[in-house]
C-alpha cells in the first residue's frame, strides 16, 4: 500500500494546516483577480441560493428498504 506522503505535492508542507493553505490560496486569488471576479462570484452564489434544493426521494426509499432488510437479516425477523 503506497504511503500517503508519496501522493502529496512535493511542494506541500506537512506541518501546514488546511486553514493556512486556504488563507494562502485566498491571498493568491485576491492578488490575481480584480473586483469583477468577486462580483461575478457573488452573483453566481446568490443565484444558486435562490434555487430550491431538489431532493430525490427514491434515494431515501432505497436506503430504507436496505436498512429494513439488513435489520431483518441481523435480527431474524
């Protein structure tokens, strides 16, 4: 099994937190983008928030059937 260290970018610092990495990425983005980038990003976010969340109930129904079958098998119902 390969070591997780082998899969990491050679430039990454294993002591750096996710928070630090996100902060640095945000700083780099702000240095490379102007206000129009953030204006568009905010507009897209606002549009996405307006739309209702669509939930496919069939996923829940299938999970419920699987759970009932698992319980029946486990407890000999």
